[in-house]
C-alpha cells in the first residue's frame, strides 16, 4: 500500500512522519493514519509491508485502552468504530474502509521531543555498549551478562526525537535541562510503569517485550502518552517459548528486517535497498502473529 491512497483525499495534512500521516480535524482532534511504510536505522525503506499499518493502529489502540488506568493518553477511537463517527461526523464517513481500519482519532498534544526508551533486556545497541564498556546508557551493570539476558531492573534510556538522521542518547540530566525536573521524572516514572505492566501482561501471552519506546505530549498542561504504543515498530517482541539468553531469539518485530539489511552490507545511510519479497512476507506474518498473540483476536 502506498501513501497516494490518501494524500489527496484527506484535508489538512499536519505532519508526515516515517510511518504515520497526521491530519488536523479541528477542535483539538487529529486523524493519525498508520501507513505500510517501514523504517530501520532511522531511514524509511523503499518497500512497504502490506497490512503493517493496520497492525500498528489496532495494536496501539489495544494498548492505549489497556493502560489508560495507569497513565492518560491521546486515544479517542479507531476510525472504523461507531464512536469515531460521533467524534468526527463530517470526516469519518467519507474515509475509504482501508483508511478507517488503519487510522486513530486522537487528541492533539504539544509533543515533547524526547524518545522515552525503556530496556528490560540486553539487546541491540545496549548489548553493544555493554560488551565494550560494561554499561548501558552509561549505567554500570553486573559483569558476565549474556546477550538477551534480563536486566536486574528495567532501565530508562531516553534519546533525542530526531526529525531527520539518527536519534542520540540523552542522559537524565539532559532531559531535566530540556523539560524541567518535575516533567522529566513524570516521563521516566510513567515509562517504567507502563512498560512493567505491559511486560507482565504480554508474558502471559507468550511474548517478551524486551524494550520499547514511548512518546509524550501536553494537553492543557496535562502530560499524556501519544503517537503509538507497544507495537512491533516501537518494541522488541521475543517468543517467550524460545527464549534463551546468549543465542538468536525468535522475534515478532522488525528485527528480521534489520538483520537482512545488516547482512546486505547497507551502510545505514539513505537510500536503503529494496526488500526482497520473502523478507516482506515474513515480516508481515511476524507483525500479524504479534497482534494475534497479544490481543487474542483473529486477523
């Protein structure tokens, strides 16, 4: 699926991100459309993953609902739900069905330019740092940990929210300098709280959430969760049944794409190479399997 299906049909494009297109519906309401675009190493790839955007939208909606008692968020309704027509009666009925099933109605917030990353396991760049320095995000860890091992406790490891290029690590002190101590502490505490709840819930469904990233914004001075939440794009999902530290871990996220890109010899700078059909289909299946397991709903 390409973005041309909605670029000319929807009013007031506010923002086009790596994956989502966001439209201003007025009255403090946004329409957030999850496309089939996929990014890796902060670069949008030329090959879309069919139905990926539907998974991202519906899984985000699932987690926003499941965690609303822990922390407020921007979610109002999926565009294919009856409630959406009450919220935006002049727009939602005009949307094609394919757009409605991949779009959320959300409250408009002033975004805070911090990626709130939390790590519960030793993977990715955290593993690379630990191997070379014995730390993660500059925080010392016990010696002898293996790749994929669960950390003694989840770590808050924020980064910049780069519009272009690569996100860069932020110390907690730098976050405090950006937004103030009170807000920084609330972002950190909410990130850890939501992650811990989701980790335990997902584990019951046979999936380990190794790490994830969240975004926050302000609505009338209130801090809320925004964007997406606990999706295969923003998280590492591992198969709990196959979990064993120190070896390659079966996953339900875009790590499969990252691995292929690394093996292809790509230097992680645009333009990225096109994905072969088998990588596209296997990635699609991983996203759908994650949705089925976590929600318990058929696809």
